[in-house]
C-alpha cells in the first residue's frame, strides 16, 4: 500500500460507492479484522504458573484455608 494513501483518501473513495457496495466493504472489513484477531496467540495455563505467588509468600496456606472454612 502506498504511503500516500491514508484513511481520508480511502473514505473519499468509499463515499463514491453505492450503499450496497459500502455494506459489502464493511462486511469484508469486519471479517478481516475478526480473522486477524482470532490469529492472536493464546496463553496456556502452564505459562502463567507461579504468577501471584509473591502474594502468598509468608502465608501459611493450611492456616488460611482453616480460617476461611470457619465462617
């Protein structure tokens, strides 16, 4: 895509299209964006192992659980 082409130039061209073609263009853009979004790499649960462990450092987990069970 040439660097001289910007959003305003594209919008001017879109305005020249009839309504049906504008809707078709919109649908295609939505599909393209959804497709690009779905390609994002997901995070596996094993990769976040240990996150937040600093919150629990110094806490006796057994005592904490016993305390939670009593109310």
